[in-house]
C-alpha cells in the first residue's frame, strides 16, 4: 500500500539543502582538519602580508632618511659650491631647527586628528607623496650659492611632512600587529629601514656617483649625479609606499574608544587633558617619555650630521661618504639585533644607559682626535653607530612593558609625539656650537650635549613600573 501522506519536514536530513561551501570549508574537507584551523592559518597569513606591506614604507622611507637628510643631499648642500663650510653647516642646522619647531607645534595633534577622523591611511598617503614631490624637486638645486636657500627650503618642507607621515605610519603599528608581537613587528620595520637604505645607497653609489659616467650617461658635472639620485630616491619612496596603502585596511576606532571630532585648537586642549591624566596615573612613564624624547633626538643627530662631518671635517669624498653610510647601516642593524638580546636578561634601562654612555665617549673621541684624519672617523664614527640601534630598540621595549592590551596605539602614539616634539634640539645645538666654535667639528659637542642631557633625565626614572591602568 502506497503512503501518499505529505512528508514531515522534520524528517529531512539536517544538512538538506546543503549550505554552500566556503573556501575554508573546502580546504578543511580536502586535508581533513577543522575549518577553524584553516581560517586561523589564513588570518595569520593575511596578517604577515600586512606586516610586510607596512614595513615596506620603512624600506622606502630610507630614501629620505639615508639619501636626502644624511649621506647625499645634505652633504652636497654643505659643499664649497654653496658657500663657506661653517656658514652653510650653520644655516643647515638652523633650517632643520625651524623644521623641528614646526613639527613640535603641529605633530602632537596630527595623529590624534587622523585617529578621530578615521582617515589615518589617507593622511599617510598625502604626507608621503608631498615628501616624494619635494624630493623630486631637489633635482633643480644646482651647485651654486644662489640655489642654497631653495635646497634648504625643500629640505625643511620634506622633513616636516616626513615627520607627519611617520606619525600616521607609527600609529598603524598596533593595527598590523598583536599585543604579543608589537615589539617584533616594530623591530622588523626598523630593520627594513636600515637594509632599504643599504640597497638604495649601493644603487646610487655604483650607478651614478662613483663612475665618471654613470647609468644613462650621467656625470658629476653641475652636480648632476647627486641631482639624479634625488629623482631615483623620489621614485623609490613613491613605489614602496604603495603596498601599505593598498594592503592595509583603513583604521576605524572601535565604538567603545571612539572620540568625537573637535576643532583644530580644541585638539590641543584634548591633548593637554590626556597628558595630565597620564601624569596623574603614571608619572614615571611621563619622565621616561621626556627623557627618551631628548636622547632620541640626539640619536637622530648622530646620523643627520654624520655625513656632513665626514665630508666637511674629515675630507671624505661623496663616494666615500656613501661607503661609510653603508657600513654604518650594517653596524647599526647588526648591533640592534645582537645587543637587543640582552634586553630580556638585564632589562632595557641598563641597555639604554650603556648605549648612551658609549655614544658620549665615542662622540667626544671624534671631537678630541679630529686632527687624526679619516681613520678617527672610521673608528669612532662606526662605534657611534654601534650604540644607536640598541638604544632605540630598548627604548621601545622599556615602554612596552607598562602598556596593557588595548592601549598600545594610545601610549606608543604619545611616545612618537614626544619624540617629534623634540626634533629641534639636536639641530639647534649643532648650529649653536658651530657658530660659537667657528668650525664644523664643534657641532659634535652639540650632539653629545643633547645625548648627555637625555641620559641625565633617564637615570632617575624607575626601571620597574606598575602597568598603566
């Protein structure tokens, strides 16, 4: 007898009709593991891709740090073609000091406003490509005294907007990493900057500056080799800045920490309230932020004026400056990794203190024995580079130990802000000592003084702190 009754829907298989398989479901079924494992591996792969894309901005940024502000353009700008060595060096110092003051006035709220607007990546792009354009315009700075002020203007504009871009770039660190990997990811980006600088300097040196006739028939006539290097640097930065803009999603603050938009001047009032709260709840952290802002600017000064001193005081040729730059980046990169291993064993503060003492001793040695010629700069100049990376890395580690999960961006953003606010100290001290001493090598004492002040401010800071609330 045939049963013509309507089938009960509850009798149908529970997986009927079957759901569409996702790529993760299909992969899991194929290799016999759970979908959750597939999705976790996929997410990890995506995160690694974003980390690499993010770090390529540092790789590209080496064009401005290594080629423009340290070892090629500033050395070119302080050559005899633009005027007296001491005069031009002092003007460079004062120009960078003005740029630092502009950064100090504006950078503290740049990151804050991009966070609130949810357009952090947009402003990273705007500021980055202003730097790219300014770097390309340096091609028009010919080796004549009349072009000095154009070169200085482009340098200060590029410096200011590079710092603004760096604020947004550094603020993305917590977004591409996790609380457990923030130091590792930051260090990876830092190393990419060193190695990117090495590669670009090799290209510039062997492709344009060292040969009598370089690539595309470029020669040193009218500074053409250096000027073309500026075009190469602009293209380098513009190209390697693209991955972070394409691969890393825009940041949007979670609802629980989102803040309302305020006006430009009201942003300063908000910043003041945030700093006051930190002062009340974690004063030792504030002391560290102040100390690190000072000595980090001294560390920046070591590289910013190293190439200028090599060429002006120690008679390095443009090619020899680049060879020294490559060696300096290698030493700094290797030392950062090697000495950084001591951080977990002895703590970050001893590493910072030892590095700053080493920098002061080597800096004084360069000043005292400057008459010894190039061997003095090769010896003590590279020794200076030996201590720069570890001091920077350990500074980040010191702060990371007191940051609770969920506040990395806030506190590291303040760390970046205080550093940018002090960027006028080393250029001002360098220019002041050159002016008082009447010779370029006196500027070394200005850099040493800033590092010594930073060390003095750091020593009273407690190495062990309670975690921020």
